[in-house]
C-alpha cells in the first residue's frame, strides 16, 4: 500500500513545497483515520480497498477531502527491446 503522507499537518507552514512558490491546489478525496490520535491518511485513488483500514493503527477510516497540490503523473516511454 502506498501512503501519501504521514505525520504533521500542513497547517502552520513547515511544508518544503510552500517556500519556493505557490502551487495550485485541488480538493482530493482521501481516507483518513477515524482515531484522533492517529494522523495517517491515504488518497482515495491509492487505497487498497473500497473500505480500507488504517495502515498505522489498523483502525477504521472515514472519507474526507484534503486540498493538495496536483499530482504529476509521469508517463513511461516504450523502449525497443534489443535483438528484435
């Protein structure tokens, strides 16, 4: 499972992406841990199931929205195999 972000929230600065330039943010559907002491969350598109459990504390997760910078998807180029 891929975790998008664990740890501190973006409130109050501290995000290394903020200090260079202002990035365009979009609302992203996420699953966040229902436990208030746990800070784990996962992008909905990267969740392991339709109702995932928390990867950190194994507790229930709830749907939410987080405003994040756009995810840049890099496309792989097809290389020709040698010997063909």
